C-alpha cells in the first residue's frame, strides 16, 4: 500500500510505543498536574506538532544529517536540555505558593503550545527515532517518494496524540482536588520543576550515534 509494508503491525507497535512512558509523557503529566487540563492539552498539541516536523524532516532525508553530524546533534541536544532545565528552575523558584488553576489563563495558550513544541523539536532522540523506525515499514522498491514516511509519521502522531489526551484527562482529574489545597499545590509545582530538570539532565547525557 503506497510503498508501505505491514501497516497493521506498524500501528500495533506504534500504539505500544506511545503508551510506554517517555520524556514526552513525563512532560505532559507534569504540565497537567501542575497547571491543569487545559495546559496539558495544549502541551500535547505542541508536542504532536513537533513530531510532525520530525516526520517531514525524515521524509525528505534531513534527519540523516543529524545522525552523521556530532556537532549538530550536540548543539540541538544542549538547546533542548537547557530549555527543560530553564522551565524546571523557573518553577522551583516561583515566588507564589498559591498558584491557582486559573493562573493558566495568564500563561497564554500560545506559550504553553510553544513550550511543548520546543521540547519535542529540540530533542534529537525523537529525530533519530523517526529516521530509524519508519524505514523498517517502507518497501525497498518504494516508488512513492516521501509519501510512505508521511503516512506512517501521521499515523504515529495521531495514535500518540489520542493516548496523550487520555493521559492529560486522567492526570488532571486525579490532581484536581489536590490543587485546591495551596500547600499540596505548592509541592506539586516544585515536584514538576524537579522532573523538568531531571528530563533536561537525562537529555544532556544522551550520546550521539
């Protein structure tokens, strides 16, 4: 089908990989817990858009550059790690201990969306995943150019987005009552900051292939 082999198997593996907790999942859960359902949803949309960028880069072969250039890989890795650490430190040193859920309104939708987008696009591991995983389900005699990459990438992003929205709703629902307690909310915010810093450090430790 359009140069794609074993599409059913691809969907199954994609689903299993999407439900396996990773950096994006931890980021989404942290956002949903600390800032609520709305922030979680727009974080998911930002991350999904980032995955679409990686899909099209893989489709035109640009991701190959990332796998062969240690300098570029390192530069992107440092940018992504630094941004996650910045977000974490910012939350740790938040002056107010009573960050009500309504505070999400002050953090523009665009900013929440862009934070999710940047954390995904600036993660070279995501690019490596797309360039190594998708080709396994594309026929060697493919004559459809980049279209098989795009179809597989879109399928992966759609299943991932669906799952992440479930995670958002569950996480925000579980912590909704906890956020009404200013002390617990304060601790949740600090915990989220620590998680972000940890994700940044983990990304920084990633070695170039």
